[in-house]
């Protein structure tokens, strides 16, 4: 007993001792021993179920590996490889935890053991789901943007950064989910990630703009490496589609480098995807050409174009010029390549020259006739009149 300031007697409050780690271990040991003695039948059944589940999941993983090898050998393809690659990412720790989680529900272990097993299962399931999600997303990207081997070459330059971004996003979400399930307050973490993402985005907005433009080029496929494109005053072959810029080499030999964002803002003409190249000649002939010959010209031009192996489009009269009658002929060279079109233009032009020479058709050139008038307005001949004949006698 002790005396307080007012003279009254007060009792000393007893001190509460916190349980130690040894106490918890002893408690777990006692509960586990009691559980083993009273639930041995359920424990055996749970172990059988756990082993069976782990064998099934291991078979699923083996199936995924087989699907990957089957596609690689050329017997399968496409989405089968994506499915196989996803299943092959099934981890052993996840297999074990799935079996133990099912066994936990059957065997009904002590509370501390049950909580520990459930926590480990949650961690394994969330991160395993992240692995599966990453493989599915990357597989979908490859299938959508690379339907053939040439398109896969263009995708290879950006696949590494796509994998990095997808991995970061998926596992960041998985980490937040795990922390939330184990009782951690993730509100501050989510806010910090949001603020950090905004800061990084503002600091590197130019880089990210070109990066997402590169992804847009890969996904939308307006052109690919090796295509001949034209924009502004540049026409050339696409040599590389990078994460920051695209490199185009025109026939003059120099390399043009343009940022992906700027390139997508322009009107791009993909010359490699044209079905044909069209050429047009305007033929100027003299005015003294007979009308019936002019009427035959479309058929004459058709014969020469077809004889040169080209696709005739149209031909006919187009204009009365100052010094000529203009006839137009158009034809197509199949395919997008420049060299066959260039050679065909030479062959067709030479064939028209030979045919016109054989038909006696003359090409016109700029001419001008000058008339001289006397003071009284009568026309004066541009040459001296003929001498008068001598008189008789």
C-alpha cells in the first residue's frame, strides 16, 4: 500500500507481460501435436489430394512445353504457341502451394498454420497470375503486329521495351495486390506511384511520344522495313524503325532520319503497296496529219503497249495546242518496283517512235509563221515575185 498526494491509499497496478516467441512456438507445437493425433485420417486424404493436384499442374506445364516445341517445329502455329508459352511458365512453388491450399481445407490445420499457408498461397497465386498475364499480353502483341516473318523483324526492335513496360505494369499491380492481402495499407504506395509516373511522363514526354508512335507504327503497320514510302519531298526505302526515329534512304544515297511522332503527323504514301505503276505520254503531232490517221491512233498505241507486255489503260485526243494536236496514252506496269517500270517506259517510247515512223506520222515542234503587210494593208509575199516573161517581137 502507498499513500497518494491526498492522503488516500492506492494499490499499485499490475504489469502485463507480452507473450514471447517461445510461448508462440510452444503453442504451435502443442496445437500441431493435438491436430496430428486427432485428424490423421483427414491429413492422409489431404496429402493424397495435394499430390494429385501437383501432378496435374505439372502435366499442364509439360503440355505447354510440348506445345512450344510443336509450334517451333512447324507443326502448329500462332496462338497455340502463345498458349504453350503461357502454360510453360507455371512455377513449381505455385504447384506446391495450390496442393497445400486444397489440403488445408480438407485437413483443417491449426489457425497459425492455416493463416501462414493461405498467405503463401495468395503470394504464389498473385505472382503466378502476373506471369501468365505477361505471357498472354506479349503473345497477343506478337500475333497482332507480326503476322509474317518480315513484320516480326520490325517488331523485334520494340519488343524489348514492350516487354519491360508490360513486366513493370503487371508486377507492380501484383505487388500492390499482395501487400493489400497481407494487411498493408497501400493507399500511400498507390499515390506515390501515380505521382512518380506523372513526373516521369512530364520529364520524358518527347521520348514517350516517339516511343508510342513507334508502337503505333508496329501495330497499325502503315509501312514496314524494306517498303518504299514518300512523305513531303522525300521518297526512299525504310531501313529501320527504331524506338525514337525511323531511317529512310532515298535513291540519291543519303540517309534521312525523322522522329516517329513527326512522321505519323505527315501524309505517308506507301509506294511498295501499289498494285501497279502508271505512266503517261503526251504525243504532239503536226496539224497536217489527216483526221482518219488521228482516229486510228488509239488502236495503234494500244497495239504497241500490249506488244511491250504492258497493261493498256487509255489513249485519245486531249488538246488543240498552239503548234500541235496532242494525243495522250496511259498504261500500267504490273508491280510496285521501279526498275521494271523504268525499263517499260523506254521500251514503249521506242516502240511508238518506230511505229509513227512507219506510219508517216510526224511529231510537231514549236513553229511560227510571219505575214508582212503593205502600207495599204495588203499582204506582201515574203519572197520576190516571179520575173515577167519577155514580150514577143
